[in-house]
């Protein structure tokens, strides 16, 4: 890259890290970032067709097509999640649909809107099962795979929030079952929010 290109990418990387940090509360993972200005560079480092690729919790590789805040923050989210759970534990216990859905959510990818998902799935009628998304990634309509994953994780996070995400990470990291934790946390955090909201309303109503 030219000096100007490097400076521009460093700004993009800084913005991407800010986006991930704002979502998680901080950035704990530390990784090397390889940003390629040519496809030859990308392929020689292991890239294929994707715009970017995260290697566990240690390395991020970006193609010249992925030198923007959306793609960089998407891959940085993978690295942050894997770093918090543990790279090996994350690979064994964290389903692909959650990993990818969270990355799409954090990156604020404009391609995966509700309207686009509804159109791609015939109002949800053709949405794939979550357990099948892993084998679909990169092979078919991205709105069916990444879009469905983002919708599921987004709906869960709406109730679970950061506290629920932190609890999910802790439980999986400590050997807990992902599905059990995922299914219970949203309802618990949602109930807690309702109680806090109700308590605040009652306090405001007291003269």
C-alpha cells in the first residue's frame, strides 16, 4: 500500500475497533491484522473468495474488497468472541449461526435488512433451520444464511442485552451447553428488564 492507503486503512481499523468495543463494552482480544491491497496478496495468505477471514482469536486477513469498517468489524467480532470464549472451546461449542449472526449484527452490515430478509425468504416461509446454516455459509444466498442468523441473534440480543451476552460467553467458556444457555438467558434478562422498568415507573409515580 502507499502511505496514503495505509493511513486511510488505519482510520478504518480504528473505527471498526470502536464499533466492536462499543458493543462488547471493551476489546479483550489481541490479534494481528493483515490488510491486502491486491488479490494476489490475499490469496497468498490463504484467502479464497470472502472479503475477509478471521483465524481463531489471533489473526485477521482482509482482501482489497474488504477494506471497510463493515467487513473489518465483522471479522473483529469473530476474534473478540473467540478470544473471550477461548479459540478451541469456541470452535467446539459455539454454533456457526450464532458466530456469524453476531458478527453481522455488530458490523451493522446494511445488506441484511428486515425487508431484504423477508423478500429472500418469502416472508420467512423459506428461512432455513438454524442447525443447517453452518453448511450453507458461502455456498448460497447470503440473505438466507447470514441474514437468518443475524435476525435470530438480533431478536435474542434485544431481550438478553450485553449482560445476557456476557453470561452466555461465561457459561460456554466454563463448559456449559450453548443451546441451554441461549434459550434461558433471553427470558431471564427480559424478565429482569421488565422488573427494573416496572420499579422505575412505580418510583416515578410516588408523589
